[in-house]
């Protein structure tokens, strides 16, 4: 029996993208995201958060700052602290050697292996081209949410090429 999962980007998908958030007081959630995540979990999806945080490598904030912001996010989403099965915070900047930073599919591939995920039933959801590429590189489905980065031509082309569905916000997803 294989499992199914959602991989969720953080900034622009679960919370507003305010560029390098360091202060938990700046965390603002996307409306209805918490209820959506609870519904997904109730339907048997394992939930993973997968976030690029180059601010660590750039020296803007630490892993501890990110943990405090994540804690605040879960509080505001009305979700328990252990809600996500696993969280991947990729600290590399685009110029560092790339390990987990999206578009690397490494985290997703590791979770597919560890939790016996069915790629056909699993999704990467985000607002950046790198989110989509990480999902496609890992062989899972992707969905775009319009609550973060604007879509430029590269993104439009990629979405078209891979037939990626677009949703106005996370809670509008109809993938189940
Ligand atoms: Mg994002």
C-alpha cells in the first residue's frame, strides 16, 4: 500500500511572501490555508513543508529564527506543532553548491523512498518556478497558487509545457 503526500512551499503558499521574514510578528497566513491542510490530512495525505530559505546562507537570519516563524505560522493556521510529517529548510543561496534547494528534487525523492509515497498521487504546491521544477524533477504532480510570485513568461511556458493547474489560493485546490 503506497501513501500519498502534499509538499508545500511556505512563502507565498502558506504565508504571505514578505521577502526574508525574520520576525515572527511579520508572519501573515494565506486565508483558509489551515482548514485546507486539515482537510488534506483527513483524506490521508502526508504533509511536508519544503521551503528555500537562502536568507540563512546570506546571513539575514538563522535556522532558529525560521523555527520561530514556523511556530507562529502553525499557531495562526490553528495547527499543532507536529502537524507536518517532515519539514525541509534549504539554506543554500543560488550561488552555493546545491543540495536541497529547489529545484533540487532531493528532499521529495528521499520522502518518496522513506514513506513509500506514490508519485502519481503526490503533489508539490508552490508559487515559484523552482517549486514546479522540484516537483517535476521528482516525478510528482505540481500545482501553482497565485498568492505569491507573479507569473512571468518563463513560468507561463513551464506551466503550459507540463499542463500544471493554476489555483487562486491553496484552499481552492481541487486535486482530491
Ligand atoms: Mg514561495
